[in-house]
C-alpha cells in the first residue's frame, strides 16, 4: 500500500468530524446475550427507565440502528476539543528500531484529560433534554468523574460522584478538580446509602471498588426525585458514544493511505477499546479487512484472560440487571496496590461476545513493565500517559519489537486514552523502585467466581 | 476586514511551522540598555562564557540578526508537539455576550504543560552541541524545571534544578515529574551552595524565591566542570526561542484574515509575552499596524506597574551581571501567598524597554479574580488553565466586556501559556473561599528598591 507521509500529529478539521456514532452491535453476526432482570427474563427498555433516562435506555437496547445522529448540542461541545489527533510515534519507532509504523489516537486534550468526556457530554445532554435535575455516577481513577463533572456543569445538572475510597485518598487532586466543576464527591463505601452502610458494617476499613460505588450511585439515583444514574464504561450506550474515537481514526488513516494490521487498546470496562475499534471491527466482521485486535488488561484484574464468560451483576451490591460478560465475579476486590484504573470486575458485553467469538485477543500485563513503557513514551512523545493508557503502550511496543525481529512493516494503532497528571504518586513509586506487581491467585478467582448467580439454561 | 470562519482549534500542519526565530531586538528603534558587569562596563560575549554556553551567549547579545535559523534537531522535537493550536473562544464570547472575537494561542499540549519547552529544547540542544555534561537551572512554579527536565533527558544531559522551597512543598508532583525525567531537584535555599548557606544562616525558615534559586544554580554551574547555567525567562535568548509562539500565531491569523486589535499576555519574566508579541511588535515598531499590547501581571509582584526602570541584578545573591529592567529590587520577596508563578522581581529587558518607550501597557490583577476567570474558562473551553496563564484570561475578559459595552467588534488575542494540573491546591483554596489577595505596600517596595546598586551616569 502507498502511504502518505504522516505528520507527527494529524488533526482533522472540525468540519471533518463524524456527525453520527456507529453502533457496533448492529453489524455483529451474533448479538451479545440479552440483559436479564433478576427473575431471568430479558430486560425491556421500560425496565431501565428508573435508572437511565429514556433516550439512553433506548440506546442501551437498540441493536438495529447502525448509525445514530449525534445531537447538535453534543457536536458543539465535541468541537471545542475534537477532532482528537492521530499521532505517528516516529521517535518511538526509531528508539525501538522497528520497521513497524506506530500510530496512536490521543484523547487527552481536554480538561478531564481522557476519552471519557465523549460519553459524559452525550449522557449529560440526554439527561438535561429529558428535564432531569441531576445525575449520579461512580468513579475509580477519577477520569470519568472529572469528565462528567465538566459535562454536567456545562448543561447545568447537579452531580453526585461516588469515588472509590482508595482512589479518593490516593488522588485528592481529582476530587478538587470535580469540585471545581461544582460536583459533590462522596468517598465510597459511604454512609449515604443502604448498600454502603451494609458494607461498612461488615468491614469498616473497606477501601471500596468500582462495583460498590456503582451500587451506591444507582441507589441514590433511583431514590432521588429528578435524578438518574450514568456510567462511564461497560454499557452499550457508552461504546456507542465512544465510537467517535474510531470513526475519526478511520478518516485520518484513510487520508494517510493506511489501514491498521494490529489495533491495541487498554481494557477495563471496555469504553475506549470498544470505541476505537468500532469501524475496524465492522470491516472485520463483514469480512472486508483482516485486522488483529488486542485488548491489554492489567494482570491484577484480568477479566478477559482469566475471567469466566457468564451472567453477572454489574455491581457489588447486586442491584443491577444481569449482563453476560467476562467477569471475575462481582465480589472480586481488585488490589489497592494497582496504580491506575482498569479495576472493574467485568467487561463490556459487546467486547465480551466478540472476544468469546474469536474476533479479539487479550493480553494481561503487570504494572511495573507498564510504567517502564509509560516513562519511555513520555520521554519520546512528550505526553505523560495515564497508567490505564500505558497498558496499551506496553503491548503496542511488544508488537513493534516483534516486527523488528520478523522484519514486518506492520501498521500498529493503539489508543492513548489520557494523561497521567493525577498519577504521579504511582510514577514516584516506579521512580523509587518501590512499585510491586500483584496477580490474583487461582484460589482468589475461584472464590469470587463461586458467587455467580445461577441462570436457567446458561452454563455459569 | 473579511474574516474566514475560524474553527474552535486551528492547527497548522507541521510543514507550516516557522523554521526561523524572530529576534525582536533587531527591529527595535532604540535597543535595550546593555548588560553591565559589576564594574559598570558593558558585558561582552566572552564574559558570559563561564555561565552560558557559547551559542547562547552569542544569542544573548546579538541585536543585529533579525531571523535566526532553528536547528534541525530542535525542529524535530518541536514537531512532536507543535504547531500549537490557535483557538477561538466561541463559548466564552457567547457567555460574555461580547461582539469581540477572542482568540488564544494554547501552549499546554506537551508533558511539561507549558510554553517553557520551546526554549528548554533550544537551550538543551546548544548545551549538548557544545559537548557539555550537564546544566543547572532554577524553577518556581515548576513549569520551567519540568520542561528542561524533558529537554535534558532527550539530549542526554544531566540536570540539577533548584526549586523555590515554597513551591517544592506546595507542589510535590512537580518534583516527581522532574525526577521521572531523571533530573536532580534541590529545594532552594539549600546547603549545596555558598549563597544558599548564607541565606539559611541569616534566616533558617526562608521559603525561597526565584532570585535565590538563580543564585544557587549559577554558583553550581560556574563551579562544576562541564556544566553551564540555563534560564527559562527574562533573557533575550529565551524571548528569541519563544518567538515561535507569535510567528505561528501570525500565520494562523493570516489564514483567518484576522489581525489582533489587542494582545494580552501574562508577564512574570516575560518569556511568553515576548514570544507571543514578537511579529506583531515588529509591525507596530515599523508603523505598519497598530495593535495594543497589554502585559498582565500579579498585583502581588507588580514589576511593570509599580517597579522602577533601573539597573539591577537578576538574582538575589547579586552574582549575575546587571540588566536595566523594571524591577522591584532583587531583594524583593514575593508573598508565599501567591498561588502561581510570576513571582520574579524583574522583567525582560526587552519588554522593559518597550514598555518604557510606550509600546506596551501593563495591568496588575489580584489572584482571587484571576481564579474566577480561570474557572469560568475551564468550564467553557475545557482547558484547566495555569494560574499564570489565567492572568491573561482575566485581562482578556475585561477587554471583551468593554467591547460589549462599546459595541466594538475587536479582535482580542491572548496567550494561554499552560495547564493548571499542578495548581489544584490553589483551585481548592478558591473553591473553599479561603484564597486571599496580597498586595505589597509602598513601604515594602521602597525598602526592596533602596538596595538598587548605584550606576555611574544612570538614574537609579
């Protein structure tokens, strides 16, 4: 293929930005298994109304509409910080002495510092359009909470954020940032909900998890007049909104005469990876192009590589409907030792299905080598990567090194989801050599997976 | 004038980036007064060799070469993070209901988070090209130190950073960031230099100042084999390197059919302002265009608005040559209360001369209103601005409000020098209403100005 000389940073003009999201499910040969209510029957749109606003409940279950128009109000905000650049990592290629061409889509050019704003803006818009007063959510590393605080403030919505306690303690600046956008930040588990009180009673020193924070945020949303709950990953609607990442990337690569041979994305709940791969996975499913897609997940929370494909709750409090996904069990407690996000027990049902059906690969990486890759990247590319994003950097580097060994001139694309300005304590640990790796034992996983709910007709 | 529809973010292609810096002095009708040695004679290039590497000593005194070629090695790094975007603040305009068009040049898209990298890369390059082993510098808020740490690491130079003690304590993450790029960070005043030891002996709780940190860095450079000193602002060479900001802005505005009526920049030592205005000041001096140029400085450290145009040392330890500039006296101790940078006692001799000759205006603003402007900006433009940059935001907003009142459709341009991710403690103070303003009394200034050195033939 003839490729055009890529600039270090390729920015599309705002007029070239896609005006429709791509709904990955509409192109899948086999759909993900349906979301189930506690009684085992499939959830209908109206079942979700107590939790999600109507437009988002519709998007959550819509597996037919392939392209969804992005509302003008959302486009207006996207244009303040998008299109995001597609970057060519020339210096990294030179350093690695690889014949591969390495591209990355950088989503950190906004105050929240990550791709999370793409869905935050959409969800806040729909909530406001429906006349809601406020929204609730959870946040782990804090990127989603910050993004939603920005979006909520923009649309004039109140926001309550349940922040995983260990993250709130490790990252006080994240809390200040959310408060700067007038959000209320509550460390989770908290005494503001029944779920939180029960957990604290059983274990007063519980340091929290995304699963628990979700339970608290959902409880507050369904019990507070004019409030609904919003979530930053895992859900179908979130992958829909994040498809803007992949759609822009597709346009930029086309301009360069490029098509990726390998796409790497970090995977916690799957929002970035699902968005980045959307148009490329469409091609792959349709048999138009062959591209390897690799999810990079932390060895400390390895849902794809060591979890089970089963129906599970999305939260620790077991209050949500059941989704079939790769899961470590909703009772899985990620190590507080892990420096970044990507601490969720499950994985997007869409990505889980695609992985289960062989459309994707997955690799688990330990954090010390991830931070080595992060520091190398920062030095060469003048972007301080978030620990989450650095999981993708590490795996992309490994791919490029294999190209050096094989001599293959592959085109490698990875998602750089955000910046690491709030993760400097973790960098400090790595600088000082005090960072340790943590990998759950088989017994740990067996224990947390033993709590999976029995579902009639499904092997759990 | 017919203007083209500006995108929210205008990025030039890297091939459009200027390949020469503009030397503002070469176009000035009257040159700044010469730098003097302690004995009152003008400094020659070779007098500077013990402190600066030769190429930079030459740039420091060269007032004839109008355009200076940017070395290829420097351009290669510039292209990793430049051209920087010229942004149109549509949402801010709408919010203010102003007929003015507000543009800002955003320099925060690199790991150091500010424009400082433009000169850091250049200075590190010349130091390496001369075969030096290492460099020393000072840093206040930490942006310069971080930028230089990046640049030094890139070129394989050792780096010792003297960081103002109060900043080191308020901003531990800045230190970690510099260490991530393998810099040695020393809180100043320190016991590693004669100057530092003398200050600590007289005042063990001294919280440091840029002036003191400069003294320490210079002392270490001139007493360590293979080391030289580099500085992030004030100097002529720094303004030269920072002219890339203004030159890119000029190209982007031309494409839009725009020319600024007012340019606003924050001013501490003057590196950003001097760089931003370079080509526009050239036009103004040549009588080609009329543009108002406004320096925005903190009321707590008001060198232009309340200082004296006099010969003074560049450092507190009185070890540097003397420069004629607006100064508060090299013994001036900025309030630890002030949240951001811009804490230097003097001002770029070039800008001082231009201000003295009536080519520029200056406004002093208090920090609480600056943070109000910063938060408004963050909400509308999805960039969390540095406190320093926010001084320019505040004054640009004031200009836009005056346009609303007068109905004038002015074109306002300001410099957004960087991001505020390391300033969240200050945002927290503002959020909580605990931020206070500090303005030195006339007696404070009289006291620090009384120490100006007597210079034969110059009214001090």
